[in-house]
């Protein structure tokens, strides 16, 4: 199973920005689906956005226009640029990876994001 390590979370003021990183422990499949999820206190984990090896990218309505998900294949990492953060974005953010020829889901340990004054 591929280990994933998220980083880049933290505390920012409302309106601020953060860039989260997701680093797999090994090279991943050429054909994959990767995503960012978040879980706020007392709520279920929800999808934030996904990116596939074919270039398909999709974002949830709650973050549309404020985030950008991209990969750096040379560094074998996935990123999520988050702008205009608000208090409603407070959550633990997780990255997930799955090869398209597998049903195994690989998850990171999560990184906390908080926007507060």
C-alpha cells in the first residue's frame, strides 16, 4: 500500500491562502485518481476535488473558484492551492490515491486547516 504524507496546513486569517502538498512514499501508477477530502468536526468526510492522470479535474461546489489542484510529476506530488479561506473551511484535509486498475484506496494522515481571526 502506498503511504501518503500531507503537509502545508496551518492557521491563517480569513481571506488567507495555503498550499497543501501530498507526497506518496513511492512512484505511483501512470493511471490514477487522486483527490483531496476534508472532515470538519462533527461532520462526515467530504470530497473537495479530484485529479486524474488523464487530466480530468473536478471541484466541489463549496470550493469552486477558490482552489486549484495540480500535480508535479517530476516531484511525484499533488498539491492543492487554497485561496480566500473562510471559517467554513476549517477541517482536517486528507489526500487519497488510487490506481485505476485497483480498488485499494490509499489515504494520508491528514493536515489541519483553520481560518480564524
